[in-house]
């Protein structure tokens, strides 16, 4: 089977994911500690990347994707009393990076499900799932490469913001908030569609559904940090 039937063809657009043939075990289990037993079983050692440890890396990635449990971060810290710069770092480390990993993991599972159940390809699910992944990655990029740097610059600013900079800043943080609304809508639609087909679909579809449900839970914490704390603080600073 060609590798892209299992791994998909979009590795290039989220290089931060641990679910690549070049991953090393230490980085994989740092993101998914529960994968240590699966690594042992397939002979994935500590001293070389996956592609040098197993004969068919694409199948290794599939088994790892199936064995992984979705990460979830509880809201256990009152960030209203903490540095906004530290909050931005926390969001990237504990929400954005795990989300990039999960999007890649679910792509692998979805591709395998479509390979074994071609009828799924004639439903709206694959297209909407692909659209969701693209939108999520674009949203993460917008925050990490546009909005967060502007927030950091605002925190370090010693003089009032020029009007042009103020408008650019407001647009950037507005896009952050709008992205969360879009994410909620897409997740609700995808999970509903998976529930509709799950009885006649491969087990991998159920795993995709579990992963999306975990994203939905994590989104509530993610939004609390961004929409509930970071954005109001940044809006106040911008005037």
C-alpha cells in the first residue's frame, strides 16, 4: 500500500506533529506518554527515528495513532493573576502543540477508515474533515505568527499605540475569537456525522470521533484562556 493511503498527503503543512516517520521515540512519548508499550511492541527504540526502527513506518504510524489517547488539559491555574506573556506560552505548549499532533493523528485514522470503507468517501464527512483540519491549522498559524507576536509587542510597548497599529491589533485579536466560533461549529457537525455513520464504519472512525470529542472538551479550556483572559487583557491595553 502506498504510504499516503495511511498517512495522508499533508505532512508538509504541520511539521510540528509527532506523527511522522522521522519522529524519535523520546519526542513521541513526551507528547503521548501512554505510547511507551506500543513502541516496545513494535520495536521502536530510543536511538533512531521511526523510519529506521520499523520495516514499514506507515503501518507503525497507524498503530501508534490507534494506541494514543487524546491529550486533555484541565483548567487548574488562575491565569488572571499571572503574566500574559506566560499565558501565551502556556497556550502554545499545552493547547496548540497537542492540537497539531491530534489533527495529524486523526488524519491518519481517517485515511485508513476511508481506505477500508470507500462508501464513506461518498458522504460529506471526508470533505468536511479535511476542511476542518485546514481551517484549524490556519487558525493556529494566525495566532502564533500574527496575533500572539502583536500581543507580545503590546505587552512590551512603552508608548501609546498608533491608530494604524491599533486597528491591525484589533483585527488580529478579532480573528482569534472568530476562529473559536468556527471551531465549535465544525466540531459539532463532524461529531454528529460520525455518530450517524459509526455503526457501519471501521473502528478507526470511532477513534476519530473520540479524538474530536476530546478536542471539544479541550476547546472549552482553550477558549477560557484566550477569550476569557488574554483577549480582554489585550483589548484593555490597546484602548
